C-alpha cells in the first residue's frame, strides 16, 4: 500500500491586517517590514481558534475529494498553538468535521511540523491500517505573540492548511525524506515556557514563566541558510533526483530573503520557489500546506500529474525537515 495526496485545502481567518495597520499599534513601518521580510499583510483570527481553522480547511479538502468525514481513519494536526494542552486540537477537529472516533493526535515540531506529520502519516497509511488520513498544519500565532515586541509581532500570521492522503496500490509517491532536530539550539525560538509550579518547586529567578514567543532572529536566520540547502541536497541524493528535475520547492514561508538566499545557494531560479508570506506572514506549521493548496488551486501543480515537489520546513526546536513527493 502506498500513500498518495488526493486533495489539498486551506483556510485563512477573514481579518486581513496590512503592515500599515500595525504602524498604529507599534513603532514599525510598512517599508521596513516589506524590505526585511517580504511581508505586506497577515490574517489574524478574532474568534476562530486553531481547531476551527483546521476543521474548515479539512472540510474543504474532503469536499474537493468527494470523501465523507466518516471515511477518515486518521487525523494528525501539526501545531505549536493548540486550543488546549488537552484535548488535542486533532480531537477537536474530529468532532468539528463529524469524523468517526478514530486515531487523532497533535504533533509539535513548530515550523517543520507539517513535514513531520506528513512523514508520520505516510508510514501509517503504508501499514495498510489507515485508508484516508487528514494531515493538517494550523496556527493561531497571534495568541503567543507579544504585541508590544515589534521584532516578532510583524512577522507572524494565523491560518491552516493540509492534505488528504489515501492508501493506494500504485507506485510510490513519497520518494525521499530528510528529517532532523537539534535541541542544543532550541532556546533560540521559544513560546509558552511552563516552569515547575508546585508548593515545593524552587523556580529560580532566571527560570521565568513566559507566555510569549521569543526569537533570536539572527541565530534562526543563520541556521536556516546553513541547514536548509544541505537538507535539500541530501534529499535529492537519497531520491536519486537532480535538483533541476524538481518542479517546485515549497519552503516554510518565514522570510522572503531566506528563500532567495536558499535558492541562490542551490543555484536554482527563484521561479521554482513559490512564496506567499507577502499575503499571510509566517504561519509556522500552516505555511507549507497553505502554499501547496494555493499552487494546486492555481493549476500550477496537478495532483496525479507526476510533477515533483520538495517541501521543507525549518524553525523551532530547532527542527528542519524535507520531503520529496511525485504527485
Ligand atoms: O532585521 C531583520 O532583517 C529581521 C531579522 C530577523 N527576521 C527573521 C528572522 C528569522 C526568521 C525565521 C523564523 C522562523 C520561525 O518560523 C523560521 C525561519 C526563519 Cl529565517 C524570520 N525573520 C526578520 C527580519
């Protein structure tokens, strides 16, 4: 049995916030944001939590595939901004879409989360025990942002996207993967630090509970430029594929200059690297599936066409993960 992507879907909350609107909230400006990140606007959720964004994206992909929610055997949600610690966001999605009481769980690999989840779901479908698998990336980053910290508040957005996998007796579609973590540099990007809190705990001063996302931007920038090209080269070698044979590279949409720098290091044209951070900002685990759905919806990628794509996530953890897929 092999796993095949049979549908894609995405959902953005309705409130669009252009850079100019952030100028009224903090000491920033459209020119700085656009020139340093490529971001022109982001969508922010006023009432819909992560499970609802994911549920709405899931309903779109099930409808497109003409698959009932009752046929879904597995739901994985990649998120660093769950509705709750428990229940998992995937359990809330199961209820939201009206699926049977099937296996549903969240994974947290931050901006690499969707690629991690896709790798996990593929193996589970290959086992022959799961016929239809919903693989979602969803974030409400706006709830972990410090809206007084202009260095991070201008970078992130909310949204959800995903794919519907089906077990089929066809040739392999998932050709190669390169998936990593490096916890030694994990504190370069943190959010929601939960320290020990019991009558006997001895939280020292430097161990601070923190609700907000904090990022060493320079460190993450440098890590990305170093690790992502190496991961893509390694993937191409494992998949016995030339970099030029890949139709599109869909990278985590953190920063336009990062995508440019990676394309340059790989000596590939920017035309192979689709981007949408201009419209949505950095939606962490949701960025790749939203981009994939947009490129498929635009007809630039066709499911079942044999086109080759590389999906690469990179960020919190630190994690980085690449997957080579023949559609
Ligand atoms: O001064 C400048 O130019 C600033 C410098 C700092 N910037 C950054 C830094 C890091 C990221 C980033 C974040 C993640 C997490 O999803 C993953 C990957 C990256 Cl590369 C995005 N922007 C913005 C422009």
